[in-house]
C-alpha cells in the first residue's frame, strides 16, 4: 500500500493507493509519505479534491458490504453541482427502505470527495453530516456552484 500525503486547501490529506487504485482518503497529521505515485494517477485526485474536476473516472478500489458498494457507486453517479437526499440515494442503491443504511454508508465512505458523499443531503436540503465537518461540506458544495445559507442549500440542481 502506497501512502502519499498532499497539502490541499483542506490541509494535509493522506491518499492510500493499491497499485494505481485509490483505496482511502483521510486527513493526515504529518507530511510523511511512503512511496511515489505517477503524476498521471495523482493529478486527477488532487484536481478533484481542489474542486477542478469530478471524481468520476478516478480508479478506486472500495471494500465493503454489497449494499455499501451499491451506495458508493450511486454516489459516484451524482453529477458535479447536484445534490440528492439520503432517501433518494437508498433508492438508487436498490433499497428504498434503507435510508439509514445509506446514510451510514456515506459516513463510512473511505474515499471522501472522490466518492462524493458531500453531495448527499437531508430531504429538506439541510446539509446533514460530513465526517470532515460541515464547513468542509459547505465549501465543497459551494465550489460546485451551490448557494448555501446557514446549513441549508437555497439554490440547488437536483432531479
């Protein structure tokens, strides 16, 4: 497993790769990396974290339950600049009754930002949660063109 630490607008971020597939994105405490990744692999990830591109097309290797994998795949298909509710996410993952399980899968997303759990919000368009904090979620959504007042999206593109 290769670990690369990058300095971003969100602070230090540790990226973990298995070969050229992204396995995990997390906040880092130090700049210590343990290998190298080609710029062709690293640049799209950095561009996504900095809001210059979508994470779709970035190779990820996700491990979880069948339902978690379906939720994470459904999240990847939410377009840049759009949001959906946790209940809509559950529906898209194949189980309309699994809203809480879909929300839990969001919270356990190993590749935050790349697999855009920040695009999942409450049914009333309030932000809901984000394990990097609501300010980070707000920043990510504003970079994508959404207008937010307090903790509620006031101008959104949604299906």
